[in-house]
């Protein structure tokens, strides 16, 4: 026990290798893959597999399945938030956002986070552990199965820093992209990072067609270091350099997230500096209204419209992100903390 194979984190070639090592024909791998990625929770259900194989798989392997610890539905906009309990008792959040163009799932990549951003609830208790590929995938799969809704888009913007768990995230992307799996195209996936530059370069080397979102939140090192300790290691210039290389390598424009915080990053001078710095690393700016986090003293800005206009005058493309699920703590690690009493 305990050391069972996490078979759902395997890709098809690993699965084939494993299955043939059991003396089984290759095509069994695809059958098992399909069952798992349609939500089978046991090998017993896999009715097209011979009984002895099912028993053998159950001895060697586990199929990870999260349990619904809590589920909240927004009466304002239908946003659904899940708190999942994992096998080891840890919990992570997943949010389903309902847009006109389809349903988006916001998934977590780690239990907790070690990046320490000053405005974020996810990092308050530190990092507990990385999620496995199957645990990231399960958030999409079981959100869809539990809600009965199809999923067209994924954003890696939940709890955790995806590039701090890059190997598992890459495997998750490979799995979710499979036509025998959930078959979600890379162009329908966004990955958000606080700006780990070496990892951005590593990601770029795979030339995936996903959208890279970078949490910038300030155009100057002084403010950004205050908000995001990671900036002391990778400053604004270095992060934007990596974004530029990402664009050159993949042809995909980067999207910059900027949470508007009262009196901290919302001045006209900062809008000018931001526009100026983005000339070298073109992309789209997503202004977000800071979500109040109970434990944090920072407050949302009242100058988002003026900030947007200023950026637009400089020719920067900007959107202000609509707030969804504001009645159900649907942001930034808040449900996990409240439910677990952290
Ligand atoms: N670690 C990754 C992804 C998780 S956070 C990253 O840093 O990008 C997803 C987004 O939510 C990030 O842009 C993050 O900065 C932002 N965020 C965190 N707490 C917030 C809050 N209280 N209000 C608004 N945005 C917040």
C-alpha cells in the first residue's frame, strides 16, 4: 500500500510499456486510458478488460479520485467553486467560470504556495506539496462530471505556482490534450506565473500554443518587490526579457495580469512606465480589481478606469477583468483557508 502506481499520471507510451510488461497487448493501454479519462474510479468498471487484468491492475495501481469537501454556487453569475479533498487529506480549490463563449475551469497546481505575494491568500500557510499530474487533471474532469457541464477552457490560475511544479504541469498538459482523453486544445489553455524566468524559457522551448499570463502587478522593482518577494530574484526587466523571448519562440503574445491596488500601483506615472516597458515585450494587459483578502491590508484601487485609459493612450491593449463569484469567495485560496480554519 501507499506505493501504488499513480496510473492516471502516465501518458500513453508509459501506459503501453507497463501494459505490455504484464504480457498484455498494446491496445489495452488505450482502453484503460479512455476509461480513466472518462472518470472511471475503479478497474472493476472497465468492462472490456479481462477479469485477471483488472485484478492485477487493482493490486499494482491506484486511480486517484478527489472527494467534494465543499461546493458553492454563486447566485449572481453561476460560478461554481469546489474544495476537493485529496487522498492524503490535503485540500485544493477549483473554480468553474461560466462565460458566453464557454465554461472555463481554474485549476490549482500545488497545495499552498511558497511565493509569498503580499495580496494572496494561497501563500499564507506556505507550500504543503506539489500536485501530481492526475490530481491537476482530476480537477477538470470531476468538475465537469459533478456539474454536468462541458469544459472548453482551462486556466492554471488557482492555488500554487505552476512553474514551480513544471514537470507535473507539463504532463498534465500532455494528458488533457489527448484525443482519447479530455481533448482540450492548447489554445484553450492559459498558464499564469509570478515570473520564474528560467522556467518561462524552459516552457517556451516546448513551443506549446498555450497562453502565458504573467502576474506583473507593478512596472517598477520597488513596488513589485514589495508586493511579490520573487521580484528580488527576478526583477521586472528580467521577467519582461523572458516574456519577449517567449513571444519570439512561440509567436504567442503574453498576457500581463495587473491587480489594481489602492495607492500602491495605480498612479499615472506607473501607467506611463508600464506602457513604456511593454514596448519591448508586447502583450495584452489584464487589469484585475484586487479581491479583498481578510488577512491582508491592501485594498482595491478606485482608479482602474483612469489607469486603463492612460495605457490605451499609449497604444497598449487593455481589458478590465470582470469579477465573477464574488459572493462565494471564489478567488485566490480563500475557500481552502476558511474551510480548513487555517
Ligand atoms: N502563481 C501564479 C498563479 C496563481 S495566482 C501567478 O502568480 O500568476 C492567479 C492570479 O491571481 C495571479 O495573477 C495573482 O497575482 C492573482 N491574485 C492573487 N491574489 C489576488 C487578490 N487578492 N486579488 C486579485 N488578484 C489576486
